C-alpha cells in the first residue's frame, strides 16, 4: 500500500503542477481531505493562499484555522452573515439556479470569488467521485458490490461538468477568475479509475488506522481509504485524515442561513398552506 500511496501522490502532484501557471494561486479550502491535499501539493509549485467562506461557527472555519497554523498555509476567512447573504442571494440564484442543494453549495464559492486577490483558484472537486467519498456509494456497494460501485463512480465522473463544474465556472467567470480542478485532470482521471475500488471504499471489519468508519450491513467501511493513505504518506495531520465528508453547504453553514432566511420570510408556513413539502425551493423560486 505504501508503494500505491506514493504513486498516487506523485500522479496528483503532477496534475496539480499541470494546473498551475502562475506565481500565486488561491485554493478553495474547507479543511477537508481533498482541498487540503491540493493546497499542500500546490505549495510545492507556487505561492498558495487558502480561502474559506463560512459562518463564524461553521465546521469549515473551525478546521481551516487549526490547519493553516499546522501546515503554514496563508489563510483568509470570509464571514458569511445572514444580512449580507439576503442581499446577495438574488445574484447567487441567477448564477446557480433555484435547486437548494446547488444554491447552498455555490454560496461559499461565490463569497470566495468576491474576495480572492489571485486570478486562479484551485479546487478539490472530483475526489469524491474518483475515490468513493459519497455516503450513497455505500448503498450501491451493499446492493451491487464493487463492480456496481465502479460503474457508479465512472458515471459520476462523466457527469461532473454538467452537474457541478459548469455552475462553478460561471460563478468564477463573472469575476474574471479561472478555477481549475487537479482531480479532474484527464491524465489523473485515467489513472484513478484504473485503481482497485476495493481500496477506495475499504472493508475494515478486521480493524483500521482511521476512525471515520461507516457501518453498513454488519460491515465497517472507510470511504476514500486510498486517498487517506496517500495523504498520510505525505504527513497530513489526523484531523484531516479522519474527517468525514461534509458537503460545502453544511460545512460552511450556508444551508442553515438559507433555512433561517426562508423561515423569516414565512415560507415554511406558505409551503404548508399550499401543500408543498420543500419550502426552501419555494423561497428560492420566488427570489
């Protein structure tokens, strides 16, 4: 496994380098495994500044503050407040649409692009699709085994631009910023999809060095096991190695703010009166 970890880091490092053509780059940093790996590797090739947008009490802000000190990464934290989000939400919806999940995920990036001083941002997007980061993959694995898991991940990689990256590029383009995705580098994609899916979502029923364990069907799994081992190989701290995936809208606190805004505007009650279940969608559609 040490040999595979070394090769994986080498492949990712090359992908990061191919996506850097400037002396300074920004990294959209959440304090999770994917963005931290990109930031650490990027610092080998350029001056790096991490950008994190979130509420003061959000998990992402808490984790990145600790990490930036440990890893020596320059950091700027952008505070998302309820009043400011209310003012900017019409512009965000115009760029991201009215799907609450996509709007929530777009909010942190929107704030980063309005505060970044570099013209290029690097992102950790794509790692979950390549290395089995989503919780729903566990259900696929339970029902269809590793062949079904591999097929699902390939389909998700192929859908990445349509589902996520196109929207993010649109948000960045408005500020004349280029966003790049080392995990989605074509050569790295080919390499990653050739790796054994059994090492991506690892059955650790007999014991494991990581604590981020999911239990499904009486078995214990670690998602993104191979990527965690690779990160361990270059000395990333355990708070990164053991942190479970937290989607951007939740890690940043953006989803909570959307719920609060919708409630303050009376949309929970409005939705109930007209028999709609999803008051957040109703709120965003009327902006």
